[in-house]
């Protein structure tokens, strides 16, 4: 059992609206690594047939977000409102539909996508069928500020304390042993590197080199996989540092353009030798939350949090 300060964390309501899919009307082309143009579905909207637990590589799309994508269309003067949604929301938080035919339905946050500033939410199939573009979704934002009392040098971000408790993390020899599906080097991380902070959004795994895909087993990567990034220091932005370690969650699918790929939201990061990844095939959000295609039941986040 990890000792934390969760009893002192603040829980706030934040909200957004179900977004529309985004494709530039005048120039919809995506140019792949080989220079070939493609037109395909992209971010945003309600994605009916891609769920947490599905392949991050197989679907024909650009940064496909599973389930429901929520954001706010704000002016530059109101960007702080969007920041409240993007930063305070944590993976594993409870979401509730506040308007439309699906009002009252509950879901769970499964990712945060930078750039477009989307919060990604899993709802049941029945709720997806009732949701509409523009419906309001309210989230019980809880988790930012979480600290590990026995590992103060491990920075925690973007995760509900209840979900962190489901990861099966154990302590051994004054280190945290964290189950992950893959361990990759920071050198293959692309879009999003150099961000000023890691408390919103994600950064992408580059997939342009087939040898890297084979070497690190990325052909089996799934949305919702918990992964380790060696030599990645994400304490105050996203950078490379020898000996650092970050644990993240795959939140969206692949992209064919250079420097992009499946997105990873950072959950844990440290510059010390404090995190030891342990490869486990089942280290996926669909298992921990009871969401996605493989799981039919959902356990309440609020019951497990307190």
C-alpha cells in the first residue's frame, strides 16, 4: 500500500462539451513518413468503435481518441478556463453527462491529449448511442498534487489516487516496482517533447522506424497500456536525462506523420533509481478500471477513492 496525501487533495468540478471531429477543410491531407498523402479520421467527436484496450496501431486514423472527446472552445482571453479542464482533470476521474438524452450517465476519464486539449472519456455503449456533439460533461477533478510519502522524489501527476492504487505497485529495496506492458527509450519520443510542463496533454511515440517497432514490441501496443520510458525526465516539462524514469499511459492511437504516434500521458516521473518497471501483459487501463471492450462492468471511482 502506497502512503499518500490523498486525504488533503482538493476535489473540484470542471466541465467541457463533446467536441466535433477536427479536419482542416481546405487541406485535409496527412503526409506519411514516405511522403504519400492520405485523408483519414482524426481527433475529436464520439468514436463508437475504438475503445481502451484496443490496438494503438491498427485503426486507420490520425491520433484517434477512444470513446468521447471533451474540450472547450475559448478565446485567447479565456484560456485559463480551458487550463482548468485540461490540467485539473486526472485519469480515473468520474465524469457525468449534464445535458441531452444521456443526462445522468456516468463515465471515467481515460486520457488527456495535448495540442487539441481534449479530455478523453469512456462511456458505456448505451450512453455513446445517446450522446450528441455539444453535450456538457462534468468531471470530478481529483488527483493533482498527489504525493507519495515514502517516495518524495517521485513526482505524481494526472492520475486519480484510487486508480494508482489499482496498479499493483509494490515496494522492494526502497524502490517502486511498477507493472508495465512495454519499456521504451526516451530517444523515440517525439511530438510534445520540450513542453513546459506535463500536467496536461501527452507526448508521442515515434513509429517511423520499423526496427524500433520490432525491438520494443510496439506492434502489440494498446490504448490504455501503462508503459515505462527510460531516461525521460518529465518533472518540469518533457526532456531526456540519463538515469531518469517516467511511467505513462497510452491515451490515443497512432499517426502516420513524422514525429508523431501513439500519445502518452505522464503519471510518474523521477530522476533517481526509484522506479523499476516489471513487464506484465495485463497492465492496461481496461483491466484496472473495468472499461473498454474487454470489460462489461464498471466500479465506482468515488467508492474506491475514500
